[in-house]
């Protein structure tokens, strides 16, 4: 199965204090468990049609994301919008919330002459090189 291009955004990281209302201490070291240090709030990553885990990505979070990525085409009644869903990593002590956004490949835009008219893209006389593949610039209702 090939994955569509996806944008992953770290929507938020939560500390144990935010989750439980108090500090959580590791039993082995006696040190307080910090907020997840793999990610930063607002961090973005583009997945290029692959289920390969990106370098420096948390393995536990990746496992949780891939479960959702395989089901992304299903209707999600809790989705914040079309082609967007949210996933929380499974770390209940210091969770991270990810926003997943399906990016349109634009293969058909690159291989079919298109002409932008207003906010729509219709067949026309433009060279495929003249057409932007930004789904935000040419909302196609995909």
C-alpha cells in the first residue's frame, strides 16, 4: 500500500503536571518525568508517500501514527476538517497530539494541461509547468 503525501504537525505536547495535576517521578531515578523531548510544538514534517519512519522520530509515536495512517480514508466523525485528522501518541504520562493532513499529489495537475480561473482549476491551454500544485492555492474539493 502506498501512502499519500502527508503533513504531520505537532499540535501540542503535554507534561505530566498538565495530565495528572502533579509531577510524576520515575521510580528508578527519582527524577521528574519531563514533557516529551522528541518533538517541539508546531514542528512540521512531510511524509513522501512512504511508511518509513523518519529519522529522529519517536518509535512509539510512529507506531501510533501508522495505525491511523492506514485507516485515514475512513470517515472520521471527530475530524477537524476534510483530509485532516488528529492522533495522540500512546504515552499517557506525557502525550503528544499530532495533526495529520493529507496533501494532494497533484499528479493529474502535472500531467494534464490546466488553466486556473478564479479559485478553480479547469482544463485549458497552460503548460503543466505553469500550474502550481499547491492544494491551498487551487482548492479542488479533493
